[in-house]
C-alpha cells in the first residue's frame, strides 16, 4: 500500500546508516555538500602547495572568465597602471599637479620673505623710536 497522493515518489522510503557505517565511511547515503566542500578544499590546498594558475575549476583545468569578470580584471589592471604613472609624474594630471605645487611653493616662499622683511622693518622702526 502506497503512502500519500504521489505513490511513485520515494518520500516514505528513507534509509538510515548506522553510526558504525558512517564512521567507517561505507555509508549508503550520498555525501553531503559540506563533505564535498571539505574534499574540494583539501584538493585546492594541495594544488596551492604546488603552482596553481589564478582561475582553476575543481577538475584542474583553467576556466573561461565571463565578460564581466574580464572587464573587471582589465579595469583593475588599468587603474593600477594609471596609479603607477601618476606616482611617477608621467600623466597629464600629475604634471598639472606638480606645476601647481611648484607655483604654490614659490608663492609661499615670497610671502615668507615679505613677512620677514616687514618684521625686520618693524623691529628697526621700534629700535629707532627708543633712541
């Protein structure tokens, strides 16, 4: 006698393994996701010990990157190249920044010189007033 409306489905037929079978590893149940993941992590750690390319599947062959992934990698590489050039002062923006910085330094040096002259003139005037 079948159970329930759908008699062809194995819903009522569950098989349980004994704790001894589970510990021995001869369980009739398929491995769970966590067990598969643990096995995969072990494989990956073994591959990492040797040389491994950036993108590998669990079967060990290189994967094809999707368009979005390729674009994202290219964007990151492009940004890194730009930042290196920026640090070296080879980009147009870096040149403008350096020119602006040189102008500001020159203006500050002139202002400091002018303040020093005014201070010296003030002290001289003060010294003349005491005589």
